[in-house]
C-alpha cells in the first residue's frame, strides 16, 4: 500500500482534484462543465475514502498512533480537529 506506484496514483488524484476544485470557482467553466467537474470531484473523494479505509484496515491501531494520519497538530484551528483534540487529550 505504501509502494511508489500507489503513492504516485494518489498524488495524481490529488492534483486532478485540485485542478477540478479550482475550475469549479470559475463561473463560466462551472456553467459549461459543472456536471463533469462534480463527477470528477466525487470520484476523487471515493478514491480518498478507499485509501483511508484501506490504511485503517491494514494498519489498524497503528493508524491512529501516527500523527501524520490524524493531522491535528497541523490544523489546530479547524473546528472538527479542535473538538477531537480537546476531547482526546483529557
């Protein structure tokens, strides 16, 4: 799962998704290609969810022990993250 090929595929999905999200902010592009952009966005989301599920399945408890997977320290101002961090450290 951590192979170079797998990582390249995930990076490609991230880049395609970033372009898609950027194009969704342009009203004329959204009017003409909105359905395609939303479909690509949902497909990328599906890939991200599948990657997350696979990592949790393979790593089990190790998954939550790695700070990189939770990313709470990087985004302490996120409402969701702040709520989780405040309850998990009590």
